C-alpha cells in the first residue's frame, strides 16, 4: 500500500510539472528599431555579459501581461534633467530624443507603482540604446513597501556587492528574471554610465499577473 501511495504521489507531481510546463509561453514584446548614432566608444568594463545578437529565449506563464504600462512613476530625482517620468511606462521604446527621461548624476532610482500586488515573472528595461554603453550599479528590487525600507526582494544587482554581470545596452533591452516574486512596487537603481554620469530610462516593462 505504501509503495502504491508513493507511485500515485510521484505520478501526480509529474503530471503537475507537465501542466506547468505546458502553461509557459515565450515572452514577447515589440522591439524598437535598431539605432546607433556616433562613433563607437570602447567599453572597458570587466566581466561583461556577451553582446546580444538576438532576442533571448525566455518563458513566462500564459496570461502574463505588461503590468507597468501607463502606471505612475516616481524617482529620487523629482525634477529630471531631460524629459518626464511618465516616459518610463508610456510604451515608447524608441531611442530617439524625446523618448527618454534623464536623471541627475550619481546614484538615482525610478519606481513604478503597479497599483496592486502582482506575481512578477520578468522585467525588461531599456536605459538608452542609440549608443553602446554600460550603466553602472544597476539594481532592481520589488516590495510591497513604497519606501523600500522593509520586505524588499532584489531580483538583479550588478553593483560591486551583487552577483550579476554588467551588460551592454542595445535595442533588445535587458530581460531580468523575477521568478514570480510577489509585490506592488518595482524600483530600479543606476549610477551613471560609461559615457557620462547621468542616468537614463527609455522604458520599463513588468510582466506578470495580478496576485490572487
């Protein structure tokens, strides 16, 4: 009887895993047009991720949508140097002037209020893609606390204290695995880039489902 129970339990778990696998679908989004302006700049950053040559393969649960579209954005720099904070979630991913917000030098952050708790599976960010550059100290966190003083989950960190590798900006953006973390607020940090000390955001997409 014990052996039969074990076989039934194993079969049930295996079936559940197949169902979950069947529920996964490729993450798709509309990419901006490739845009490269100016003379290529040599990037001297150690441990860089390989340069993307195609949209990465990444799966999310079926029914996942961009929860960040048109949501409210706040920032550590409330008076951006260029542009407005609503550009971060307006759906425009192009690299032309007028499509990005530029924040002051130094460590800065932008924060998106998803308005309600969600299970978050992936985040895609475009900082700036009309020039090859690397943004420094990129950290992405999720929380239910708008001040991010408690219950904070870090899903990406390429700072000196983090385990993730820096990457070259491109029109493909950067996909970050959120692993289904539950939260309402998404905060992204950066600390200048290899071209200048300013911080830029073209678009941030947050793929997930409202939490049950």
